[in-house]
C-alpha cells in the first residue's frame, strides 16, 4: 500500500495518544492494532473481530479499540458502498490524501491523485480545525458493471425491431 506506515510507527502513535489522554497502556490494544496491520486493507469490523478471536479478544473489546484507533488517527472509516454494513476501515497513510473511485454495485475501486484537490483542501481555512489528512471517495459505475447492462439494452432493441417487422 502506497505510503503505509510501519507497525512500529503506528504503535508509537498509539502510545503517544494513550499517554496524552492519561490512559493506561494495555497489551490488548497493541494486539488489536497488530491484527489491523496484518489484515488486507481495507477491512470490516467483523474481519478484525474474527482475526482478534484467534487471540481470544472479545468482539466488544475489538469495537472499543477500533474507536480508539480512529480517535488516535491511526485508522479511518470509509463508507464504501451505500446501504448495508458497508463501513470499512483502513490504516491512515503517510501521505495526507487518499482519493479513490468506487463502484458501489460491485465494490471495485481504484486510487487516483489530483494535486489541485489536495491544494484546495489544504489551503482552505476551517474554523477551529487544522486540516491534517483527508479521504475523497468518488462513487461511479465501473466498466464491468456498465458492460453488464448492455446485453439487456440490446435485447430490448431487438424486441422492438421484431415488432416493427411484424407490422
Ligand atoms: Zn462495478
């Protein structure tokens, strides 16, 4: 994955967050983070819970740590497909901009870079916020799904033509 941080870097980031929020370090959190690093990105909460079950970590704990990792800006959530259970999680990358185009029908996706958008986001002023990183998800219909539609169109066309020849 482009610009991915190492587990050690993320571990350090988590330690810093925990220290600055007066929380106690815990082995379980580190184990969940490690599992998140080992999974193919992006992953769902269920996939992470499944991976953590191997280490006997409960689903409830996984969800709690998941939220903490988002607050610590280690993970970010992306809504990839509209509708049911479609939130996926991904490690925040070294690069400050993630831009993807997603086909909500089949889930195919592709990364892209647009320097003018990156500039726009960072030059803009946000009241009470300083922009750090962002994710842009563009939803579109992929080539495969577009092709799948075509045979039906042709069938309708042929049907209409047959009607024409009968008259
Ligand atoms: Zn598609």
